[in-house]
C-alpha cells in the first residue's frame, strides 16, 4: 500500500489527475477506469478534462460509474428516469471532456448480473478511483448491505438499512431538487467488494480533517464488514492519495 500525502486539496487534485493520466497512457488496445462522484475529485476532473478532451490517443479509455440510483421522472413530463450518478459525472467530467456515450458504462437492472463478466471480457478493470464515506462505505456498499466479500455487482433494497433510505432521500433533495419521495427508487445498483478487489489498481482519495478517522480505521484497523473499506488492506496494489488534514491521525503509524 502506497500513501501519498499532499500539502492541501489543490495539490491533491493535481496528484489525482496525474495518477489517472498515468493509467490512461498505455499501448494496450483498451483501458477501463472506474470513476467516482462526490466532492473530493471535482477539481481533479476539472484539471483532467481539457487534457483528455478530443485527444485521439485517449480513445481507448472507457469509463465505468461505480454505482447508480435511478430516480423516477417528474410526473406529467416527457422526461426519462434519471440516473443520478451518471448525471453527476456528466456535469463534473464527461461533458467537459467530451467523452462519447459508447465509452461510458453504467449499471442497469438488465445488466447488473452480467456486469462483472462483461468487465473481465474487455480486459478487466485497470484502475478504480474511489472516495470513502465516514461509515467506511465504498461505491454503494454501506455496512449491512452485503453478506460476503465475494459479492459482485448487485442490487440493494432501499430499506436494507436506515442509512440507505436516508441517503436516497438526501440525494432526491440535493441532486434532483425534489421533495416528491414517490420518485425514490425501491433499490439501487452498485459494484460489489469482489468487483473492486478484482481491479488491477485501486486509488482511494481523501481530503479534510473530517476524513482523518476514516483513514485510520480503513488502513490501520481490523478488516471487518462493519467498516467495508477495510477489506482493501488485502489488495496488492492500493494507492492512498490524501492531504495533510486527512492524514493527521496516521502520521505516526506510517
């Protein structure tokens, strides 16, 4: 496991974008990169977008969205159901980088059971970029939402845990700007622990003092489903990119 500690968020964003570019520059016919939503990678995506936009030498790069929530369309409109995380990535990176739809892959009900096999058939996941929640969740794998580490892509019931339902209600207001709870899906889709463990490289990103305890528990605590991210202590190729504030509780442990 490799730790890269930067001075601040601005430097962290530069390192994240450089790391992604490193994995994109290859002579292999295809590169698969898993991207995350959230706030931590926003500036990195802003740096990266003009560097990859319309570049023919990056046409072999395919992007995968780690999880998906399909909110129902606005009642009485001609809109379609909204894939929240795909929409978020469109706004944060895909549109600015002019990534064509055929190189963007999202989970759907009809593909979730075959998604892991499809990734392997195209060469496997080369790099996963992930932020981690303070409860230790990665992708959509919150504590209590899966039963074993060998779980691949899967569907999670809205009422699986109180925290999941609260998250879906929060995203309805924060991302969709709606109070109509009837639009909340009864489930969401996510890559599972095995999906991420099967990746060749995992890059985890943390910023701010509020993530300091999360970092300590993730990499220096026990491996437990009660703190799902801890399983990546067992992966052979993990890079942890974080600023000084996020690293404040592990300095003496390195």
